[in-house]
C-alpha cells in the first residue's frame, strides 16, 4: 500500500536513485549509493576489517570500519522484525526524514506568523532532500542535529547533549555538535 503509487510513491520514490550491492533498494528497479552497502553490511554482519587485495591500491586494509554505528543500529530492530536490510533502510530513512520535518514544524516553524508552511515545504522538497531518503544516515543525523539545536535553544542541556552524542555516532561531522 505504501509504495504502490500516488503521493507516497513519489515521496519515497527518491530512494529509486540508490542501488545496494547491485540490487535495488525497493522492489521494482531502484538504486543506492555505494556507501549504502557499507551501512547495510554493518547492520547485517557487523564490522569487518581485512587486508586489501593486490588490485585495490593503496595496499593496506579494507572493510567497513570507517562508517559510524548508529544508522546500522537503527536498522537492526527492523531487520529482526523481518524486514530485509534494504527495506529496513528505506523504512528507517523515510521515518527519520518525516520525524525531522515534524520536529522542524513543532520546534520552530509553526510559531512563524508568515511563511512557516512555505519554509516547511521548502525543507521537505528542496532538491538536496533526495539524500534524506537514501540508505545512509543523513536523515537520522538531520533529526538528531535538529533535536540537539532545538533543545539547546530551550536550555534543555541534557537532551541537547544526548542528541548531539547520538548525532556524533550517526555521522562523523556530528562531533561538531
């Protein structure tokens, strides 16, 4: 029902641009970013570090240890409930993106006298939002960074610190929060 057509398909249709391990992220011919394979392999099998082959310059180590853990952690409950890693990523990223928009609206835009709804539409449909729906942690990071900043603005320092810490576990630039 959710991906069958109409507005939901168009909203989540952004995921059609991402391919994981040569397979589509959604049924019906979709694609995913190469980093997605790393996040999904961590969610499925944990971290891996191994010597690179002679064909992989420079010589050294290869694996998925350079990727942060929070996004794969978020996928695991969905996978435990029966979702494939690809579906878990689609569901998690869409959920984080929608929660980000809800937090943006409730946290600040709803109090604007003029332009709040337009600002929310721009936030939802700006071309860069395509990355919020991929099988990687940008939507989760956006949600946690927004929560950190809104909590700090309201002097809720423990919540801001926790959200900032979780954002840092989600994406490497989160340590700046």
